[in-house]
């Protein structure tokens, strides 16, 4: 076995399958080319102009280029482009702001939050005391009353964290930030999923109201796997020390260079058009799920404002894991997901999360969404749709 065989097979899998995993994307050849460069050979602990190794003249310029572009794109005072992942970005932001044992308010994992927002089995939950808010049972929207009630019940909360992994609606960062600030709390937004939408102005930006904004770089923003943190001027040196040497050692210079390539692309007008199309496609997909069979598919919140659709699949008589497997066997990838107030365990779930970033990168448009939903519906009914899926993939490729 030669590893290149697996690389090739994975490439073929990605090309021939219909990927609806909301947190994935296809990077451009430009980003992938930069990722695979000689910068992988370089050690560069420290920051531009202040390194622990020699030979960093081009590394310094590459990292500074990424920092400058991130600040420009997100209109932020300061950017750190070294975090190895979204979770590392969050841990470094906490490390900059908090002491062990400090109290934090964040969005519940079971309602669409993230592991690194205080799950008991994650470092965040072990080192800090998290309390949570969720969504309302009737409409699935963030429960602002619970958000306020938690703040009032826990006056020792130091930091408020917003942002989600599985929430299909726009988050009112301005309002939540104002509520937190009125009470003297620090405010952080994790925009891992929606960073591309925020960068393109398709989702309101949390930057003006946040002390820290964290993200991963491989989802809607379509960059290499990694993380990034933005912060206000007063936190800049604390953040940099929290990333290195606080929570990481040497940076991945080739990944930082690829983040710069991603940011160059994100500053182009085509990127805004792409993000608008991602949302338009997700809205069309939500509508198609509602129309195909509302008894089988209940679209959580009735629709979407972003790149994902959350579907309660209880009406299909199957759980999320069974659906993920059935649909996956036909070359269509969705993922099982908790729905709010889910009675099933996380290994099963009653939900399916579907996202449009990947199919939109391939060129799919609103009119394609009902067809995609049909493939999913037929696959859930046990039909073989492999041939139809592969014909669809060739068709969208031929339109490019
Ligand atoms: N695992 C990611 C997702 O799929 O949403 C979050 O980190």
C-alpha cells in the first residue's frame, strides 16, 4: 500500500459524491497548492519579527500578510492566525481572558452548541465553570429570556460566549452583546460555521460588539483546516501570549500561508456572490424539505438564514444514524444531529443536518435543491439512487 493510492481514492470519493456536510468545503487549487509548499519545513515559534528560530524572513512576511488580510476582511483591530483549529482558537481565547474556575455562559451543546463551549468532557468544561442557555421549545429560536435569566442567576459570570455548530438562524450578536456588556461581562462570538457569511456581509458581524471572535478556517470561508482569532486592541498582547506559548508551540507555517491564500480569495467580489448563493441554496433546500413531505421532515425553525438546514426526521420512522448510513450508502453525505429537546442519545439523534457550502462551490443553484432533497428522500425509503446522484454530479460539473 502506498499512501498516494488512498489520496487518489479519497479524491475520487469527494468528486463523485454529493457532500452536504455543513461544516465541510472544497478549497481552491490555489489554497491547496499553497498548503502543500515548503513552508511545512519551517519552525517559527513566536510572531513576525520576534521568533525563536532563524531563517524566518519569508515566514514573517507570510504571517504578516495573513494577519493584515484577516484584519481587513473582518474590520478587526487584531488577528492571530496561528491556532491549529477552531477548538484551539476557543481555548486560547479563554486562556487570554479567564482564570481556571471562572464562570462562563454559552449555548448548550444539545441545542446546537460546540464541545469547546463547556462540554464536561472537553478541556473548556474541565477548567472553567460553564452554565448554558438554549433555544425555545416552540419555535427553536435562541431563548433570550433564558440568556438573561442565566446572567441574572449567576452574577459571577465573567464571559458570555455566543455562536453555534447547528443553529440555522441569524444570531443577533448586537443584542446579545449589548445585554452582556450592560452587565459588565466579556463577550465572545464563535463564528466557526458562519465566518464566510460574516466576511461577505451576508450575516451580521459580531466584531464591533465582541472582545474576541473565534473561528475555524475550513468551513464556509473555504480555507485550510485551522483556526483564527480576532480581538479588540486591548486584548492583542494577551491573545498572542495565550496562543503561543500559552496553548500551542510552533505554528504550522504552511497552513498560515494557505490561510493568507484563503483571505486573498475572500476579499474578491466572487466570494460575496458565492456566500449569497450558499444562503439562497440553503433556503431553497429548506423549502424543498417542507414541500416534499412535511409529515416526514420538520424543518427546525421553519427555514434558515445561513448555510444549513436542520431537519427533524422523527416522521421517517428512522433515527439520524440510520439516515446518515442509508443516505451515505448512496453517495450522499448528511450528518446525524441532535434536534433541540431530542429524546434520543447522541449516537442516534432525531435530526439530520444538511449544508450547502460544498454543492455551491461545485456550482449548484436553487433549482437543483429539490432534486437533492428527492435523492435523500428516496434513499431514506430504501431506493437506489447512486446512478441519479452520479448523473447529477456530472451535470453540475459540465455546467462549470
Ligand atoms: N465538527 C464541526 C461541525 O461539524 O459542526 C464543529 O467543529
